[in-house]
C-alpha cells in the first residue's frame, strides 16, 4: 500500500511538473505543489530504508491498514530506492536553481536502467535481479510503474541534456530515435528467444550464448545501416531544398536586375544550372506569326535532349508549345493538356518540363 501511495503521489507531481515545463518560468505555486507531493513520497521511502538498515520496524506498513494485516506489506528496498530516486529528481526539477540542470534527467536515466534490470529479471526468470534475501520482493507492476515515471521525467526534460540531442529535428537525431526504439525492443526479444530455445532443448547454454551474440551483432549492424541510410536520404532532401531556395533567391534577383527579356532568360537558365544543380535548362518562346516554338536561351549540357519526335535537333519546333493562356506542368509521367511535339521523347528520357504562357 505504501508503494502504491508513493507512486500515485509521484505521478501527480510529474503531471504538474510536465504541465509547467511549457512555460519559461513556472509559477511558484506549481513548484510548491510538486514539492508537496514529492517530498512525502521520498520521506516514506527513506524511512523504509531506515527500517531495513536499523532492523527496527517503525510500523510504516500499517499506515493505511484498517484492522490486522494477514502478512507483511512493507515497501521492498528496491522499490524504496526507486521511489527515493524519483522523488529526488522531482524535487530538483521543481527547484528554480536546479530545474534546468542535468541532474533530474540523470537520475531519471539511472531509475529507468535500474527498473529495466528488474523487468529483465522477471522476463528471464532470474530472481537474483529483483529479489534480496530476507526482504520483501519488488513486484513487476511496481517496476513498470517506476519505469513509466522515469520515462515521463525524461520526456518532460526533452529539450535539454542527452534527450534533447535525440529530440532535435535533424536527420541524425531522427535516425538515432528510430534506432534506439528498435534496440530497446530487439534486445529483450533476442534474449527471450535464447531462453525459450534452451528450455525446449534446441541447444545448450554455450550454443545459446553464441547464437545470442551473433543475433545482437547482426541486429546492431542492420540498425547502423538503416540509420546511415535514413540519414543520407534526409541529407539529400535537405541539400535539394537548399539548392531550390538558393535558385529561387537568385531567380528573384534576376527578375529585378536584368534589363531585357533576352538577358533575363539566359540568366534564369544559368541560375538553374549553377544554383539548382540541374543538368541543363532552356527557355523557348512561341511565335504567333510563324507558329513556331523557338529556343531563346539555354545553359548546361543540352546535348540531344531537345530533339523533336522526328529526331531533328533544331532551334525551333513547329506547333504551339501549349494552349493559349494555359500553363503546362509535366512531372515526366502525365500532362494536363495536349503536349508539344518534343514532350514524348523528353518523357522517355525522364526529363521534367514546365511551360508558362
């Protein structure tokens, strides 16, 4: 009962502290509320440890009891340590001088790893990891509850410390977050499969250990490859967007500074190749008098890209490039309007076209 009471009080303190994290300076009454909930829970845990250390029962297990107890219901030493760590982290997170410091997050990390040991002890049937001889045993649901509190503290302080590094909107942080989640999920699964194979008699301890090491090595290698692959994709996306923004900026400057159409069209092509890193760029205009589409500017490696559907490499093409007062935007697959004669070979070559009247 004492453990449940302490966890509920710490959960309420975490809820209040997390709501206050959104503001730059939490109100004083918020800090007082967190302290009012965390300090009694921490005191209860410290008194429990004092009971075990001095071997003098203080009757803490009877605080919430009505009538006689059928058995001892005291808080286990491991639970008391976990509650004390959580309460201390809450207190540090509520104090103005230590709120933005590293210790609330560090204590939450230690708590999470400690409770992970207990959870793995239950998962792999290893009582030595969760039970101290001659003392009450920490329950699995207690370890899970303290783990949730630790994760809540880490998320509440996610804008700083090592958690803040993982929370950045960068390709590296994004890839690291995915890898961390997969590692946390994969490690116990591999260990559990090893124990299952040994219990079923598929292999002995030595073979199981070797298989587990090979599985871990393959899993970590796969995660590293996925991390690098994802980071490279994000890096390429960012680089492409950076080039497009640079091209847009230079295009706007060209519109303002170029004195005539011919200079503008040539500058636009040069900008697309130099800043947008396109292989080539060209501008063509439709002449209503001759009903021809004539190239007026080009840059980059044009080569044979502008051949018409008959294979002729000319400076002009018969027919209109697009309907009157309409724009033609082609992504290499479809066209919303009747395409010009050069569209079919351009699409076959994987070219992208945008024609504006």
